[in-house]
C-alpha cells in the first residue's frame, strides 16, 4: 500500500449526507479528501459517480476510494467495471477489514439506506486502518485481474 493518504469520495443523490459525514471524518484522520460530488440532491445516476471515483483510483491519482449510494450495490458494480479496481460493499467493520487484508480492495462502498452514520464511520475506520497481507492472498487477487 502506498504512503499516499489521498482518497476519493463520490455518491449518488441517495447518499449525499452520509458522504459529507464520511468526508469530514476521513479528513479528521489526516487524509486528503477528493470529494467529487455530487453537491446537489437532484436524482442522478450511480454508474456515473462510481466510474468517476474508480478512475481516480485506477489512474493512481488517489490511493483509495469510498463510494456510496442507497444500498452501496449499484455504485459498487459500476466501480468494479474499471480495470484495477476492487470494490466491496460493507455493512460491518469485519468485512471492511477483510476486503483490505485479503482482497486488497481499493474502494469501499457503503449503503446510506442500510447503515447509519455511526456504523458507517466504524466501517470506514476498519477499512482505512487495515493493510493487505499479500502472500497467498496476492496470488488470488492477481487471478481476479483479467
Ligand atoms: C437510487 O434510488 C438507488 O437505486 C441507488 O442509490 C442505489 O441503491 C442503487 O444501487
């Protein structure tokens, strides 16, 4: 994992408030937050925002990403279409830790209609504090890439 502490955030309209809470929290932990919106609550399309965040990570502009929609599922599916991105939806801190340690996930997806703010921030902390273990997990992660 890089030492770069720069993280991209995006969401659709269903998760703007939780995204803002996550942005503030992550910034308070010393991360440079690149929040690519959206800023207004009009209905929008999660694939646009998932792809935009995923491209920031895949290009190396940001080390990690956190993306959010109502369930976390649709935006995760969009992000995972970008080569080099490994994104998982998490509703518990254990899974968030494991997708870093075993799957080398570089994007966390959250469902704003699934988890409340307190739990979401615990999930974020678990994701950000975990490290990829490599070894046999690296062999498996390499097999994911096309
Ligand atoms: C928007 O209503 C909703 O479908 C979206 O936020 C997300 O849950 C899709 O996976």
